[in-house]
């Protein structure tokens, strides 16, 4: 029995490096060391016509996967900002901007800098509005650490957006970082629930007087 256990443990240990190698690396925006954009493929979307009559300064960061063939996929809205109202009721507003950005990204094509290159997950910032304000607008969507932002979106409800599990589970992320945000996210949700329960109880007591 011990021999069988030792053999099984050895097989698992041998498989771990292979499993780790299959994970997709994450690269901060503009830091794709192994890939180059094909000239002319980096299309930038125009301002949506539906909102052009009352334009706002808008920026958003879209995460995406560069696949082994250089094509892009797995688009996800990671961060957004507008000079107008950023209320949750504007879901269609953000969906329209994100759709335009994703459609543009789907046309981007990469080529390996060497003989070949591994798939990588990265992000691109899109800015809509007046050219004079573009640099300042872009600053509102800055993500200094893409890996950290992805984990926040996955586990922290305060991020106001959720990172889909499909691509997330394939990314090369430090398990300790995931564990920390998972714990912090759980604690935050428990704190919010306790606060909401206290407010409901207070309102009930007030109404019964």
C-alpha cells in the first residue's frame, strides 16, 4: 500500500510542472515581449453615434487573450470611467462602449517576434472623447498591475464587476494572491450582510413604535 501511495505521489509531483507550464502568462498593457502587432490591424473604434449628441470623456480597459495563432479572443471589461454619470443604471451605456472596443480588438492580429510565441493574456485601454483630453482621460483607467486587477475582479465584490471564471482558471496567477483576495472578499461580504441586517432590524424597530 505504501509503495502504491509513493508511486502515485511521484506521478502527481511529475505532472505539476507540466500543469504549471500550461498556464497562460499575464502581461501588463504594452509589455508583450514575444508578440508584435501586425501593422494596420490595430483598429480604434469611433465614438458611438447613440451618445454623440451629448459626448462624455470615456475610457475603458478590455482584457483579452493573444492566442497561439496571433488572433485575439476572451474579451472582458476590466475597468471603466466617464466624466458623466457612472451609475449602475447605465448598463447599456457601458455595454455599447465595451462592444465597440471588443469588436475593434477582434480585428487586432499579432505575429511572434521569434520563431514562435506562447499565448498571453493582456489588456488594452480605449479612450473616447476629445483628443485634447485623451491623455488625462486615459489616466482614470490606469491599471498598474494587471494580475492584481484580475484577482480583485474575481474575488472582491467592491470592484463592482466580476471576472468570468472560464479564462481566469487558465491564467498563471500566484495561489497565495488568490487566497488573500478570496478571504478579504468573503470578510467584506459578511460585513456588508451584517450591516444590512442591522439596518433592517433598526428600521423594523422604528416602524413598530
